[in-house]
C-alpha cells in the first residue's frame, strides 16, 4: 500500500530547461553549476518518495553543494554480485528511485536475452530483515509485473540462498535478493543471480 512505481522507462519526464531551482518546489534559488542543477531538478521530478525528496530539498536550502554532488553526481556500481550502498536520497544511495531504475534496466536486459520466454518463466525476488528491504522487493516486483513478467515474491524474510534455489525450482530467468549481507545496518543492497544461479557482476 502506498507504493508508487515509475514502471515504464518511457514515462521518465524530460529534463527541465530551468537551470536554477525555482519556487515551485518550495526552495530558495541556489547558485550551482549546470550539471548539478539538472540533476537536482531531475531527482525532484522523478522521485515519488516524500522522505528522500525532502532530504534533497533540505540540502538545496542549506546550499550544501558538496553533499548534493555526493548524492546526485555519482551512481552506485555493481560490485560483488550487485549493488550495495547506504540508504538515503540520491543516485549514489539505495532508495525507491534507484531500485526502480535498476530494475527497469535489469528488466530490459533480461528481455534482450530471453525475449518472450521471460513472460513465461518470470523472476524470483526475496528480501532480508533490513529497513526498507521489503519495500524495495515490492518495488522491484511491481516493475516486472508492469511489463507482464511473472514474479515469485517471497512473502517473508528469507536467507539469500533461497533466491537462487527458487530460480532453479521455478525455472525462472533470474533472481533478485534485497540484502547487504554483512554491511552496516545503514546499508542495503540489490543482489542478482542469473538463470544458472551464478551471481551477476554486471548486466550492462
């Protein structure tokens, strides 16, 4: 309940032509470079989570350019079997928007590999007990479902090996586990297994 998903990649709005933040977002103008200004506007247009939107707004009001750059000008990259980062606002963090975007990209990759068979075989998704893990798993599932791709979503927290087992058991094309394993409690992650249960270091 309450989950909003930007499920279609074609739904992403164009970049704003306004290079300074305006009053429509309830913010005071702040002098920043064009790249960062574009990313701030982009984030506030795409992010539907009130908490992470508010955090970016607060950084703009505080004119905290260094923190804004850290949040918005870098992205998480695939490491050991997936993404891991602190939870928070911006493209460098684990949050609703980055989970949705990652899943959109993964969905397109799987479609290019498996074509229409993905809509028969589906994907498996699980999550651990960390903060927001259940929500992130539900968001990932919603992206696949919006593309008519079946999802086997575990109803409760599960150990990581349950996901690759589920991939084999159901003959799915891939599995996603929302977990950061041994990382600090402030972190979360997005672990990916392929159809043979091998961990994916990248799908780009």
